[in-house]
């Protein structure tokens, strides 16, 4: 009998129903989705909080596993293989006991569904409390060795962003929406993002701006050299569907 991790339990102990919505990350050079981020929702489209508020210390491990499976299965059912877009999944570093042991269900699910592992991106937020940066670094190193990409979400919102950027060497960085909001009229925000564009280019790190809501914000970010965009200007999250790009890339 296949051994099940006592912490993760392959997600079988998480019995709170939920599903996924998807929002595109747009490549503004091509106008097509570079990736779709999987976002937790209730079965009737309720916001993420309706599910996250029920996650506890006791079930967070099985919740993290269940989210990975649900994201892959739902994206495949929605037709992600009809194009070349990747799938971006949020994960909880503190819900991973052993990087190699806890990734096995993800690998089995991807294989069973026919999703190549190089199409997977794993995001973790800069704001998440980390008991052991060394443990998180081990997770990221393992994921990269397997063939996944790793992204820091909400970059610029936390207290140790540059430290984590140096320590974890992410493949991608997602600018926090507070740096994006009204960037077209805020010279300080533009100066910060301009510096980030240069730093990411030098370090061969893909930079994504999220939370874009207006044409002016999108235009200012393009002028600064930010190629990858995400936000309501392009598409709102769609429940169990892969929405097309509505705004002008």
C-alpha cells in the first residue's frame, strides 16, 4: 500500500468544498496569456475568505495538497492545454513538511492529467510568516530542480522583500498592487518600479505587475518596461474557466 504523509494526508482530510477561478497573466508583447493564476473560491463563486477562514493549524497541510490537485484538475478541464499558458498555484511554505515527499501528489496529479511540469509555477506571498527561511529555501531549490518555476507574490508589501529576493532567487516576482495603483500619476511609484525593472533584468528574473485596473496604469507600466500584466483591466477571475484577455495588451 502506498504510504501517505501523516501531515499532508494527500488532501483527503480537507472536507471543506471549494473550487478554483482563474485570472490571466498577460504577455503584453503578444497580447496572449502567459499564465493563469488559480484562485480559491467557494462552490458558488464566494470569495477566497469563505474557504480560507476555515483553514486551521490542524488542516492546513491537507488544504495545501487539496488546492494543488484542484487547481491542476480544474485548469485541465477548462482547457489550459489548448494553448501554451502556464498554471500558477499559490502554496503555503509552512504546509510543507518535506519538499520532496509533499510534492509527490502534485507530480502524480500532473502526470495523470497530462500537464507538463514545466508548465507549473508556484507562488508564495512575501507577507507569509516563515518559521524557517532555510526550510523555505529548501522547498524552492527542490521545486526548481524538479522543473517548476517559483514566484514571490505581493513583492514590496512585506518587511523583508529584498532579503527574500536575494535569499530565494525566484524565477518571477509579482509587484504588489500598492506599487501599481495610480502609478501613472505617482512619480515615486514609477521610480521604484523603474529600479525593479532594471534589477530584475540584471538578475534574469521575470517581473509581473498585478492589480492593474486602468488603461493609464497599464500604459505607464509598459512604458517602464514591465512586460507581464495581471488585473481587472485585462480580465476578472472566472469560475472554473480560463477567461480571454479583454483589455488591450
